[in-house]
């Protein structure tokens, strides 16, 4: 899979109930935060629908979605009918969120799941730190909590770099999600030993 034309957006949330509104939707805990945080918005089945960055502004919350694949504003508007808030959407400069942005993220070991197939990935496979398992309910919460507490997670999604152009075929239980330049994002069995990847597969873990 290659990166398609990204769709970066910014949504501003105004109103007295803006904190409670977003808290009931996201996987992370916005309470007691003062600057910014990353979080997921999930499907009812507990799959990643959006990855967002939330920034605290003087009069609103700023929601950044680096690649909106599934119409985030419509999703939020569905819940906004029950809250005292208002939403404003803005397009961001595509030049700031294209292949170079994603490549630079991979170089520092960060996977932006907005560039991977949405509604197919378990959040704990990518960035478990974007989930607060102690907070109250959110969409998909029962599923991700069950995976956590029953230790049902079987795979991780990790970044690898080609060390030569003669990379061998990946094992059948490795799923290549995306390839950008020399970087690969792969879903593979949890707790696998990486030490022999360089000699056997021609890739190394970032």
C-alpha cells in the first residue's frame, strides 16, 4: 500500500461543554490536561477510526487529524446535537502532511495510523499510550478493555527499515501495511524475536 493524497484537517470545538463532549468520545483522558494530547476515536468494534491531536486554545479545543479518511466533522456533528458546543472545520496545507511528514514520523519511531487502513487496526497494536484504561466510557471501550485485561492481543504493528535492496519475502504471518521509501510498517506476531531479522530478512526494527 502506498500513501494516497492526504486530507489533513483542523476542527475547532467551542462551547461550555467542549471538554465533556470530547472526553466521551476519545480513548485518552483529556481531564487535568493543559496543553495537548494524542488520542484515538474508535469504531464500536474497537478499531481505529481516527487518530487525533487535541490542543488547548484560549477559547476552544483544536482537533488536528493529519489524514481524515472517514469524515471526522460528520462523526462529531452526530454527537454534537446533544451538547452545547459548536464546530468549525478548516483544511490544512497538504504539503505539511504528505509523504515527507509520514516518513519523518517513521524515522523517529512514530506511526501515524491515519495513513494506514482505517477501521482495521486495534489501538493497542499501535500506540497503547493513547488509551486510558481507567477513564469512563467511550466508543469501543468494552472491546479494548477486554483485549487488555484478558491479554487477547496477539500482534503488534512496528516500523522496520530495509538495510539492503535484496529484502527476502516476509513470512506468511507478517502483514505489510504500508511501504514508504526504505521504511515498512508491518503487523506481526507479538513478542517475536527481532535479532535475526537483519540477516534473514534484510530489515531492522526502528
